[in-house]
C-alpha cells in the first residue's frame, strides 16, 4: 500500500484535538447553570421547588477519548486510503496487460493524478487529494474500457502507414496493437506486411519505371511480384489492374483487326475465332456484338449460297430427294429464301413423279387393266411436260411410253379345242364348242375355262403379249371323271 507521507505526523498530532473538546464541554456547563439561576425563582409555587436541590446536581457529559471520537478529516483519510487501495489493484491489473506500453499520455495523466493525490494528502489537503485519486481511477477505468477501440485505432493507423509506404511507422502501430492484444491476427499480419513493404515498394517502383518506358509486359511481371508479396497492398493491386487493362486493350484491338481482315478475305471461321478471343477479353462489348452479327449475316448468306449451288447440282443430277433436303435446310436458315421456296416446290413435284414412275415400272402388268393404264397415260403426259428434262427422266418417259404401247397393242390369238369342250374366256365371252377359233385381243392376261360332261373342267391363263406374232392356246377337257 501507498503510505501517505504525513502518516506519522498525524498520529502525533491527534491527542491535541482533545483541548477544544474540553473547552466546549465547560462552556456548555456554564450556560446550563446560568439558565437555572434565571428560571428557578419564577417557579416558587410549583411542586418542583421541593425537588430543586436534586435538579441542581449537574452531571457533565462524558467526554469521549480521542481514540473513540471520529472527525471529518479522519473520514477523508480513510476514504483516501481506500481509494489508494483501489488504484493499486486496478494499476496492477492494467500493468498485467502492458498498459505502460499502450496507455500513452492518458495513462501518464492517471499516474500523475495519483502522485498529486499523494502530495495533497501529505499536505493534509484531503478534499483535493480525494478528488485527484478519484480522477486517476476514472481515467484508468476509461482507458481500460477503450482498450478494444485503441486496438482498432492502432491497426487502422498501421494499415494507413502501409498504404502510404512507411514501413517503420506501420511497424510501430502494429507493435502497439500487439502490446494491447498479443494474439490479434490483424496485428500479426500487419507486422509481417511492414517487414515485406520495402521489397514490395522496390518491385512497385520497377514496374512503374517499365510502364513509363512502354514495356507493359515487364511492368506486369514487376507488379505481379509486388502483389504476390503483399496481396493486400492496394497500390500494387491498382498498378497490376492498370497494366493488365492496357495489355488486354492491346490484345483486344489486335483480335478485332484479325477478325475484320479475315472477314474481308472470306475466312469466316478465322474471323469467328478472332471475335471469340476479343469477346473473352471484353465480354459484352458493343463493337464485338455488332461485328458478330455482321459475321452471322455473312455466314448465313454464304451458307445459303452454298446450299443453292448444291441444290442446283443435285437437280441437274436428278437426285430429287437430296436436292429437296438442301432446299429444306436453306429454308430452316431463312424461311423467306426465294430460291429455296421454288426449289422445294419443284423437287416435291419431281419426287412425286419419280415415285409414280417407279411404281409403274415395278409392276408393269397392272397396265393390262384399264384403270392403271389410264393412270399411266396421265403420268406420261405429266412427265413429258416437265422441264428441264434430264437423261433419267427422258429414259423414264421412253420406258413408260413403251409399256403403254405394249399394253394397248392388239394381238391375233388362235384357240384350239376338240369340238366337245365348252370354252369360256373371261372379259371376252362364251365361245362355245369349236375346234379352232381366232380372236384379236389386247395385250394382257385372260382366263379361259373348258367344261365337258363326264370330264374334269380345265382352267388356263392366256398370256397375250406383243412381239411374238400370232399366238395359239389349246383348251379342251381330256380327263374323264
């Protein structure tokens, strides 16, 4: 405990305080005696007169000893002693957290107030001494309460010194922060950054020099080295972003130039690749967007032109289905492409005609009937009107004409029998009994039947074909039942 300098003096002076108390007691006794002399004669008829001798017996008040008597000064002494004890306890706790290091002028002021309290106490100026002690405790309490704020301020000041390129000042601020809180991560990181700052500044200066000399690639390497050493150093990051933007702008302009040149040369694929590169550098750039649209239109026109050429070549080859496919692809790209619209219509007609011709050629015997023969005649007229007419269609028209001519030809037919068999030719009529009968029939297949009593009926197909002269068929029943 802090012992006031006048403690011994006060113990020696305390007994002298009893003299004023004795004088005061004697004065009180004299006043009481005077009052009794004045008022007792006025009360002669009162029963109290008989008791007057007893009342005149005066017992002076018992005077307390100096050890038992409490004076206002002693209250101050005790309060100041208590305040001193509180101060010493709080000071010990504050010293445990390095307050002497980080408390600064505020802690110095608190200590000065305690010293002032001790001095005033020694001079027996108790009220000012008490005020000084209380002020010292209040300052210490306030300083301890603002410890977190002081920590933040120290870190903020250190960070500002880093940004201003002052490693020594930054280190001092962060060391003060560590004195406040030894395990603070920001302060620990700040000390590390302050140690690296000279190297960071050196790289930064090298980069600035190369940037001014027109060497953005070299500046990029220097700024990258600075940023890698201290990713949180804003000047290095800004310089790095700036030189990256310059390099990117240069690369962007080069890519756009290649795209335009390739488009002018008709190298659409190369132009698209260059535009893709430019877009990766500047996503959403309006110039790139417009040029991509122009490239898309150029590509569309080129593709439509290619499909038109393909369709025309396939049409010349009379590959109707493949030509139609090319036209439909063109329409999927541009539904208003005029050549594709007319091409699709022509190819559809050619495909339909080709299907009808192929169906006739697959079963030419159907022309022996009137219905299919009439359809074949109409198909021949339609095919003959088609233009342009290629070699395949010409051949098909000729083939169909021959089939129709064959189907329309009339051939002399001789039917031989035995005069006993009843002969009937379907679609011709009942011929009756005969041994030989001549007919003129149109090309086709005819069913002839023969019947005779007692004999099994016969049935025979008469295949009448042109080109073989007169044809003879025998129809007679020869198997008895």
